[in-house]
C-alpha cells in the first residue's frame, strides 16, 4: 500500500482490491469441497470422515418462542467448529491457484515493490482477500472471469457493496471509472483496515489510531462499572487493556502522542474507583510502569512495548531469510541491513520500516555479532567483542585489521597481533573468547537471552533500563522478587507495595493531599494516624503482633524507619518458611487484618474489638493455604482487651476473650484420631482419643468437647481455631 500510494507519476497504474465474501462460510458447496479434497489426493477414508462432519448438521429456528421443524442444509460450514476455518482455506486455495496461473500466463501482473523483490498478486487470510495488480483492462477482464468461475463452482458470492478498489494516484479519473465498471465495484480513496490493522496511513498518522483510543475508553468504562479490586485491575490492565493493542503494536509503530494517551487512560483506570469522578494519584506514572523487581507494578509503557514488538519483525528478517516478510522487505531495504540505524538510508521508506529502524536503533546495544569467517562484519565498528565495540589502537587512516591477521594458522588467537591492533582492555576480552569458527558465516545474537534469540520480554526490559533514571529508588532494597512470588491472593503483594511507598490512605497522607479528615488514630486515639503508627507503634497493634503466631515485638529497633523495618521483616520471614507455617504469608495477613478492621471502624461504624484483628488474620491465612493450617497449641496468644477504654488494664485480667485451639491428627492404623485442645488463657492442654470414619467427623467431635469446656468455665465470648477448614467459619460461640 505504501508503494501504491507513492506511485504518483509514470504510465503504469496499480490497483488494490479488497474482497468481501457474502455469507462466506454459509455458502460453501459441499460437493465443491469434496472435489477439491479429491484433487488434493486426500484418502477416500479421510474424505468420508469430512463428509460426515459437514453433512450431518441440522437446524431448528425459534419462531415466536416456539421451535420450528428440523431444517436440513445442503451447503455451508458451521461457524465456531474448529474444523471449518481449515476447510474454508482449502476452498480459497482454488481461487489462489487461479490467480497464480493468471499471473504466470501474463493475464495478470502483480505488484513489485522493488527490483529484486518478487511480485505479489494476492494475500488471503480465510475470507479476508486482498488482490494487488497492475491496473489494465486485460487484468480486470481476467479477474472478472476468474471471480465468475469461482462463484459458480464454489457457491461463493462476492459482496459488491462492501468490496472496493483503490487505485494509485497516477490513475486518471476516466480510466478508474472504466475499470470499476468492468468489476462493478466502487472506487475508494482510502483502503481502511486489513485484519484489524490500518494499512493506508495518511500524513496525519495520529488520526488513524483515534478509533482504537475510543474503544479503549469504552472498555475501561465498562470495567470500571464492575468495581474491581486493585489486584483484579492489575490483571485486567495486562490481560485485557494492553493485550488488545499487541497485534497493532507488532504491525505498526505507535506515535508518541497516542502512547501517552494510552498510558494516561490506564493510569486513570488504576487510581479511580469511579470512572466519572476524579481521584488521588498517589504516585507518578513512571513508578507504576517500573518492573516489579524494581519497586513498580510492572504495567507496560506503551511506547517501549511498541518498540519491543517492532524489533521482533526485524528479528524475523534475520532468523527466517526465506520467509514471506524477508522476501519483500530485504531486497527493498538492503541498504539499512544488517543492523538499521535510527534514520533509514532508503529514500521514502514506509511508515512500518521507519518505525522498525528507530526501534532497532534503540536496542542496538543488545544485538551483537558472533564471529565466524569475518566476511559480514567490520572488526573496528561492529559489536563482536563480547557484545561491545572494540577499542582500536592507532588512527583511522591506518588499514583495519582482517580476521586472518588476528588468528594463527592453527585456529587460535594470535595474541601478539591482537595486542598490536587493539587496546589492552579489548585485547584481553578477545583472548578470552573462543576462537572464530571459520567454516560458518557471521551471525547476530541477542545477548540478553541464553539461546541468543530475541524475546519481547527482554527487549522491553532493555528499553526500560535505557530510558529510566540511573539513580536507585528509595525502595530498591526491598525483596520485591519474594513479595510478588508470595502464594495466595495478589492483594498481599499490593499491600506490601503500598506500604513501602507510603501511599496508604491514612489520615496523615490524606491531609497532605488536601483532604479534610480527623487525624487521631482510630484504634487508640492518642496519636496521629500514619502508616508507621498504625502498623507498628499503636498499643493495639503491638499487642496484636505479640499475640500472633509470629510473636513479634514491633518496638524493637525503634530507630529504624518503618520502610526499612518492613523490608527487614519480609527478608527474614521469606527465609523462615516451613511446612507448618508460612511466616511471610501470615505477616501479610496480619497487616491486611489491621487495615480491614480500621476501615470497618470508619466506614461501618463497628465498635473497636482488638480480638477481631487476630481472628481475621487467622481466617485470611486459613483461606489462602492449600493444606489445613497446623495451629500452635501451646503458649497461646496474649488475651487482648475488648475495647480501647480497657487499655489501662492488665492484659490477663479479662476472662471474656478466650480462644481455644483444636488440633486433630490421625493415629495409624485404624480410624482413631487424637485431639489436642488448649485455651489462650490458661495454656493447659488436654488430649482426647476420638474414633471416627473421617477427619471432618473427628474435628466436629473435638470442637464439641471444646465448646462444652468453654460452657463449664462460663466464658462470655469464645473463639475457636480448628485445623479442619470446613469447620473454621462456624468455630465461634457466644454465651449471654
């Protein structure tokens, strides 16, 4: 299309036809399909299987809510059947062979974009057909006859209302009118899209991408109405919003303004709870687009992603030189190869190739030469010394050394010659390399993968490192790789991420953003509510940490900042995981429980009950464990006060807040189970032997024993921790 649009002078006119098949799958003739299969020498048994698949279909239509009688079709392929696209391609192969034969006989002349490139007469993708040819009456008469023969044989019918012809600019208007009358198709000045990608790029390139921005806005609006959590939004951004652009980004370079608009919409979707209302953007966009291992969320930068995907096209030219893409692009843009620079040396390059050149120039430091016979590289300017350009001794006027000058006849490096022509630093690197393989050609490799093949993931990371600031961030010391690999819900890594960046909507942070809020802590009411006080120094929080399964004293190392304290604990707990307890996961559960109870006090006006934090943390941990938790049965947690007003009382003075631990294990052999029951106040443990047919029955009986013990002791409020997950939601008892 680029070549066709640039043909503004000369006597040769060109045309591109976009064909639309009317009810393409529904009109396929079964007998035509079977005849094509026979000519392609499919075995009779195979053809009979295909016939059974396509001819045994029947339909019933709902008329006013009532099904009609059975209708048996005589043609057509079922859409949605995995076999149907392949059968349709076999049918379209007939039209492809007809066009190729017409081109060989001279009735049709395809489009040739350069002197050494092959001609292209048609491109088919299922029912999407594109035909390119020299615009002559003979060619259009041949196309008319071909279409007529194909329609009568296959049952297909070209939709003349949706099909159109685009001519090169040098075609006279009366000549266009004559040619369109032959095929009875309308002429169009723009080609639109092919396979969802705009192929006719005007001078104002951003205008082509505006419909895709509108689709993205509509999709974000529909997702916002679902009121997704932040972990769900993170999945939706990577798997839905950005994924919808992958096909376009791999085919066309995105303008900078369009990329900024995409990033702006995605950032707004991440921070807003309601798409129609503004919200606080706690961090800048660059932090969100930082990879996860470097304190970000890993949301892709659309410009860098577009460049990384475009480099994949260049890599296909190098790895598959016999492919269709290489056959057409390599002869036309041979002057830019083997490694293109930012500006193409070919006059009037296409929009696609200009984008590829700019993208390859951005990642050129990662594309290196593996030296073989030395015929394709320049030993002075190419990256062949372990991925770097060698530092040469002497001046540029001196002749450059050749590979035979640097290699002994035995095949090893000539150290004397290497140190003579190159700087000592470069010479040492050359000597450390394996000797060149003179029997093979030089080839390119990507130095950021083990096999040397380019990947979009490593290409994007290379581009990000190149564009990001060199100074490390304040939270770069965090063990991010361990946090994002944390098993369980994605909300725990997000919670650690928000705490590390101090963007939790506490009263202090909201006030710094101009929001009018009450500053005192909602737990103790004695200090300003910030993340450090709420999660570390509050009296209620300190007792929660001490009474949890971690037995943590949050006041130790009080001189360490909160972020450093959090990072040290994450690092420590990540190395302490065992089969009995995952400390890092439980640490995240306690943090989430503290935040959830704080929100319930503010938004639901729930009374302050510190025991709720401990119970909620245990419930979160149980719900995110694959296997039933093994709870601690001795040295139970310290009883907590039931209200903030009781903070002055001794922790063990209140007998109304008791937790019973029930641990049931099987005794082999037989259906005999042992139950261990202990309470958080006395710490005394009693054992009971229970006979049951399964673990659920044994746990139920053990829970019943614990409830009777609580009733006999006249406890006011009792909670139970049971090793059986099915009983955990019901393990709560209250006696008025």
